[in-house]
């Protein structure tokens, strides 16, 4: 029975691998999709968007206050513009 445990774990990890390889094209995601993505996914996407809009020369610092404000502004914009693409919404709200 003990041999089954590691084999089952390995099988589950292999079965989950394709999900990790999926891509998310933010230019096709709508605000409505973003708001329905769930807290964990929203956090990951928001972190990526925040870094993307900082630019390549920005220091490698996560400013949680800025992210919270940006996230609130993005959530408000998306709530009012559900059919807008997330990339357009982020450009509107997060660009300097």
C-alpha cells in the first residue's frame, strides 16, 4: 500500500503539468473575465500588470500600497467597463 502513495502522487503531478503550461493572453481577457477569475488569479495577474507598467528600469521593489491602489482603480474601471479588454483597462488605469 505504501508504494501506491508515491505512484499516485507522481501521477497527479504529471496530470497537472499541462495546466501549468497554459498561457493567458491578457489582450483577449475582458474586464468581466478578470473580475470573475478568483482572488488568487486576480492577485497573480495584478502583480504581473503592476510590474509590466513600471517599466524595465524600475527598481525590483514590490510596493504593496501602490498595488492596492492600482488594483482598486482597475477593479472600479473593470466594474464599469466589463466588455473592455484587461490590457486596455490596465493601460488606462496603471500607465504613468
